[in-house]
């Protein structure tokens, strides 16, 4: 039995707390879209996907990744709120708050707009950047007038030679809004905010599953501690060769069989929320059974998929347009 002490309690680990991020194939595509947009000066893209597919956590992951990769690239995340009627003051106040301005209210909408532009200029000039990346989460909640207010910010920054590069992330309603704007001749909105588009997909194959599972085998917390997530919970099994990255086919088959048994419509597509819940169940539920000979099997995966709530959740929602 391995008696090496863990660096923290089980209860404090990010997997137990569900406070961690792992890369996925869709996040790779999202990152490449960002790189391409910055390189070729594409000022706006939409990224759309169904609820629980990991869009919001994906933004958080990319924010952290980009901040480490390029410290001179200003990043701002705006989360759109539900509202009955759009308010110009509330819109600019929300953006001022996300830009960490001390004064987020007070004054006319025009004064708030100028305050916001000056704050964004200050952020860019501090790191000598001529661009700002804006992530807009739940962007399907934006009303047309709010696009026009955002366009004002875009144009005012452009006069100071600062490009606002926007990535609108939301449900499939977002793609429908782009089609609506095109049919109504609102070309200025599409040209600024919706040039490129990327479907935000779940896991679509055993290889996708394996790619995500490998992250549990190599991501350490604390960093460089020698305690990858898998080893933290199943250290004896890990030290004798267990790797979640070898379980891609088993995980895919278990989710696929659950999908078919529940007679869910469409092809198998695993939302990240339910995939990570299944993995977390295995790690936290079987920590007490850890030994050098412990290995996963299909029964364990079936149990984990059932616990994740995968089929129950998808039975309740349509494969079409979803507002979270």
C-alpha cells in the first residue's frame, strides 16, 4: 500500500469541488478561431451550442490560457443578463463593472459610454496593445439595440486605433439571430460581430473521450506536485499503471448505450457537464477501493453514466434551440 500523503484533503480537491477546467476538441477549435481572428483582423464571431455543453466554462478556460500565453492581450468577459426591456445605462454599467471600473453608475448613458471607452483605452494602452478581446456569454440575450450600443463602443475605439475583437457565445438562438439580421439588411451588425461562426459541440467519438480523460492523468494540483487528478484519488492503481486516458472507448460505449436505451433522438453527443460528472463519480466513489490491482470496467462506467444524469437531462430537452 502506498502511504505517501496527499498534498490536500479529498474535500478540498478541485475535482471534488467541481472547480477545474480541462481542454476539449471544441475548445481547441475555439482557440484556433481566436488566433485566426486576431491574425486576419476578423472583429466578430459567434459560437453557439446547446445547454450544458461547457460554453461558459470553456470561456473561463480560454481566458486563463490566453492570459498565460500573451500577457499583452487584454481580455474582458461580459455576461448578458435577462431583462424585460434593454436599458442603455444598465448595459454600459454592466460593461464598466466587467472592465473593473470603480464608478459603474452615475451620469447619463452618454457619460457612461465615454467612461467605458476611456477605461478600455486605458486597459489597452497599459499593455501597449491595439486590440481587446471581448467574450460575450449568453449572447443570445442581446437585443438588437444592445448590438447598436456595442457597435458604438467598437467605432469609438476604432477611432483611437484599438480593435475590439468580439466572440459572442450562446445557444443556437444566436445563429438564428444572425440569419434574422441578414434578412433584415442589418449588415453592420453581422459585419462587426458575426462574421465567423463555430458550433460548440459535445464529445462525438471515443477519441474525443480519450482526449479529455488524458487531462485527468496529466493535470496536477498543486502544479508540479507529482499528483495528477487520477493519481490523487486512485494513487495505488495509478502507480501500477491505471490511466483514464485508456478508457476512451469504454466511456464512449457506456454513454452511447445509455443514449440508445433511452431512445434519445439524434446521434450520440455527450455534453461536457455530464461527462465530467461521470468521471468525478468514478474518482470520488472508488477512492476507498483503490489498490494496485484496481481497474475500471464497463459496469463501473455504466454506473457513472447513470449517476451523471445524462439520459434524464436529455429526455427533458429538445435537440433544437435551448435557452438556459
